[in-house]
C-alpha cells in the first residue's frame, strides 16, 4: 500500500513539475476575443465530464471526481498553462466557479434549496412528517402501496423537478422507511417522476425552457410544438410505465436488487455511506398533526405556481399559458418558497406547536442539510461551464448536421442518442435543449413534414431527459439523492440499468416513428407510441422471466 502511495506521489510531482516548467515558459495572459484552445469543438471537448463521470463510478466519491473533471477542463482550455488554468477555473466569466455562483439563476436555485431545507426541518420539528408517517401506516398497508403513493405524489407535483425531488423525498421518506423500501429505490422513484413528468406537463418550468429554446424567426409556435411532442416523448412515457410495472410486479434487477434485498432485512442503505448522518432519527413533537405537513406542502405548490406566473407577467395582462411559457423558474420558486416559509411560521405559531426560538434554530439546520447538494451543484455547474468553454456544443452541432440529408428518416433516433450523450456528459437537459432544438429546427426545411420536425424535437427532449436522468453530475439526479437521503453514487449506480432499459426501447421507438413520419403526410407516426409502450412491457416481462429463472437455478 505504501509503495502505491509513493508511486502516486512521484507521478503527481512529476506532472506538477512538467506543468510548472511549461507555465514559466508560456505566457498566461490571453485575448479572450481571439483565444481558441487546442481541443476546441473536437471530441476532446467532452473529456472533462467523461473523466468526472468515470472517476465517480470507479471511486464511488463524487466531490473529488467533479473537481478533477473541472481541473481537466480548465487545463485543456489553458493548453496546459497553470496560471491560465486557475484563472479559468475560478474567474472566467463564461464558466468559472465564482461567476457560476454569481449567476442570479443559480443563486436563486441555491436559495430555494436552503428554504426547502428549512421547511423540512420545521415540519420535522413540529412532528408533521412523523404524524403523516403514522397516518400513512393506517392507510398504506404494503411496500407496493408505499411505492405507488410515492409515484403518485411525484406525478402530482409536476411544476418543477427540484421542487418535486425535495418535496416528495421529505414527505415519503418516513413512509418508505416504515415499509423497508431501500433509499436507492426511493431515490429512483423520485427521479423517475421528476424530469420525466415535468417534460410532458404543459404547466411546468420545463415547458417554459423548451418553448424559449425555439429560435426566433423560425415561424414555429414553441408552446404549440411542445404540446405536439408529448405523445412522442417515448422515454418519459416508457419510464412512467416502467415504474408502475416494477412496483406492481416487484421486479428489481441489477444493483437495485441487492439494495432491495438488504432493505427487507433492515438495511436501507447497503453501503456504509450515510450522507445525512442521523437526520432521520431526530426526536419529533407529539403535538404534530398531519395538517402540519399537508398545509405547508399545499401552500408551497400554490405559491410556487403563482410565483412562476407572476414572473411571466400574468398579473400584467399575459394569459396563464404565456405567463408560464415566459416564467423565470428560479425567481418564481424563490418567491413562492419565501412566502410559504412566512405563512408556515405563522401557521405553526397559531397552532402553538413552535416557539420563535425553535423557528430560528431550524434556519441553520436547514442550511446544513443542503450543504452536500449545494456543493455538488456548484461543481456540476462549473464542470458544465468548462465544457462550454471548450466548444462542445459546436462539435455536437456539426455531428447532428452531418446526419441530415439521406438519413432523415433515422434522424430522430440519431438525435435521441446525441441528446442523451450530451445531457449525460454535461449534466444539464436544459442546456441540451438550448443547443439542439435550434439545430433541429434548422435541419428541417419547407420540404419536410411538420410531423418529422415534431418527432425530432421530441427525440431531443426525450434524449436530454434520459441523459439527465442517469448522469452523476445532473442537478436533478443530485436533488433526487438529497430528497431520498441516499448516497449519490448508490443512486446513480442502481438506477442506471433501469434508465438504459427505457433508453433502448425509446431508441427503437424513434426508428419506427422516423420511418412512419418520413413516409406519411399525417399523424400516422403516432402509431409508434403504443408500439413503444407495448415493447417496453414485453422487455420488462422478459427481464422478469430471466430473473425468475436465475433465482430458480
């Protein structure tokens, strides 16, 4: 072991000496307007996220993996110059960590997380979560029921994926713990009903993101197009079907099977990692009632919806649909959560279940509970910034454009794979929308059917959600881990086989839809939707049969 440590130290010193020597003899100042790194808009531009993801899966440690990915990206951008690397990593206006933390959208998300953390601490302190758990115990009788209730709640909270992840986690965690559902399974259920639900919900922050990604001057109504993509969003529909089948048939495979087996014997975590310590074992207030949890959650949903349409101009005369399409989700969520926090405080004070001192004590507790996701999000944003500085989006643009022409009937399937890989590598589905949707709109001209455009846009959305769903550096995946109080690497590794199953079926679905859409002048391609869902069901039944056979042997 000591020899390995010495070897590692020698290699590290040698690399550092080489970089220092190179830096001393190379100018560290650049002209931002003309500077181009050596790997700009090449496959090398995707190296930083690939390094981070590979290290996370190998080492089972996400913080150092993300940091190494950031350093690799900054080094590539700086062409090996240490001085420029440090300045890029921290202070670059397009991707540096300081500027990512100064971005109003990002700060809004962080504030929203902290307020939700405070809300969870308040609900736990007054006994609302415990009371709901006791109520659920009398109404939810089985593990299947607990998981179905988690899914239903996830579907009902369709406004925003961050809001979904943390709310569903805080509400259902005591219930799923009672019925010995592993934390990894809970995290999957949360994640599978977050982005996949938001991307097919017309009233959501995701619908606004998609609508705003349609290029101006394209003569395409973004919101109308989004509505048309819903039945073609094969990954989202297949994932929801998959969740129902997995729960009802008690089908678990891959690493998840081990986690669920251990949970039935009392070990909800399987691994030693306990990222939230004893947060789930805090004493609760015996005065707590179910209303102490239901009322704040209901107010939070209503306040966030009002906050989002407010930022979109609803109260200035815009229609509800247009207001949602133009909403600033970050600002709306912050406004809604702050209003909810104030109303919740007043409600608890009137109920007599909390003192002012107890309320103030929950503020730092809520912040501490969110330190881990905030740290991961900050580094994930910075890693995405490094990827952007290396011109990854232009490489992807050329890749998709080169696939047009004679292969147009297979273009939806190609776009699905490209979007999946891009979202997986960058950890952002919204960024993938912004990159690919304008490209897809430009690829299809007046000679193509509108149906092919819709199918291709749907493939882009579907692939982006799929890549985001399984990426270790995705903010939604991070939030699902936080909501379930599950080790992040455990969540990623256990849900990956499920995601890849739905992705493979969706890929076949887009081949079928592309062929039907290419040769038909109408919506005949919609036949691909039931075909894809039936195929998803058949694949799951085959997996169940294989599992049963392996157990019997």
